[in-house]
C-alpha cells in the first residue's frame, strides 16, 4: 500500500467481499508471507516455510487465506464499511474503524450487525525485503551468488568473443596516452567495460547482466521488482470487538442483550459497593500531616 489510509478500504472490501481468487491475490500483494492474525475466535502466529508432508512449504499467510475463505463461505453476502482510518506513521500502526453485518446463510433470520477496530501492523516493503534477504539460508544465498557469477561470466564471454575488449589497451594507445590500465590497491589490473566500437558487446552486456540478475532475484526472493521504497505491507492483523459484539456471532441479538444486562448489573454493583464501603475507606484513608487539616489519601 502506497497510501495506507486510502488503500485500506479497497483491501478490506476485497478480502471480505471478493471472489476466492481476488482474496488470494490481495493477501499475496498486501500481506507478508509470515503475517499473523488475531481474532476473538481464531489466532494465527507468525511462521514461514514449514514443511507439511504431501503439501510442501506452508506459511502463516496461507492459513489467513483459509480463514477469509471460510468467513466468506459462512456469510456469502457481507455488508461492510470502513468508517475511518488513522495511520500512526511513527509506530507503523494503521487503526481502522469497521462496521459490518454478518449473516450465516444456514441459520434462519441470523443477522449480526457488529463494530470493530482493526489494528494493522505495517512494515515498509524495502525494509522487509532487506531483512528477508539477510535471513536467507546459505543454500539460497549461494544460489543468488552463483546466478550473479553466471551473469558476469556471460557478459565476459560476449565481450571476448566479439572484440576482445577485456584484454586491456594496446601498446600504441598507451604510448599515445589515450588509455592507462587501472589497477586495484593490490596492483591487480581492473577489467575494462565493453569496447564501444563493438555494438554487439555493448548491447548484450547490460541486457544479459540485468536479465540474469533479475531472474536470480525473482528466483531466490520471490518478489517482483520496481520502486517499493514507499510501499507498506501488513505483517499483523488484530481485530478488537466489544464482548457484546462478538457474542452476536454465536448467539445473535439475544446473546448481545444478555451481555448488555450483565454490563448494566455490574455497573450497579460498583455503585452499591462504593456506598457500602466508602465510610470505612474514608476512615482508614484520613490522616493528619503536621497538625493540619485531615487529608484524604
């Protein structure tokens, strides 16, 4: 997401109302592979690349995908609205106020209008990729290095085959002062770029290098290229409901009204408790300091 406050409306709408393929595409685009999910009824911790027999590698984002699909199966028609969104850029938290109506299709007259606050933990895409690259295992890092070496070797072969441009300057050019072999600090001659007089070498070198390095990057990291310095990914989703709201999922309106009555009763108990015990509390809590007036502590 380049603009979290503006983009989150489309993201939430697609996850809750889109087709299974749209849900998968949205999760793959906006969630990290090891994203976690917290809800009153289910929880998915962070994990990535866990091997499951007969399935292969599994990450937490795939489990979140199944949760959203099951959510859509239970309620094929969901009315949902993002009422407000606030992005705390310092802590990388996106607070989203959501109102939705959830209806389980096989329960007659079931309709649960609920409200919740979703807190999304965001990470910049470039930072996530850098951390991901640092945590790669040696096998994948070796694969990337080997692909880069092959790309360099491919460029070298093209240059030497067409013009021998890596052989260094000739005696005549050195004597004329047109070219001086560059050396490293250890005194080793440095390789020269492709000969500009050879259009084949000049054309093939950058293309081959970019193509090989790009393929290696996509193969090893599984990310697409592009400018991602200002894009954000979701690394954790937390859904917060009032108790009476999440009870509507199970008991519909009667359950919410029961909890509403319990809340009112508990408030009355608070008043009764203070009326009964306040004289004792005041008697214990009054003390004098330096002969002055009684002070409530």
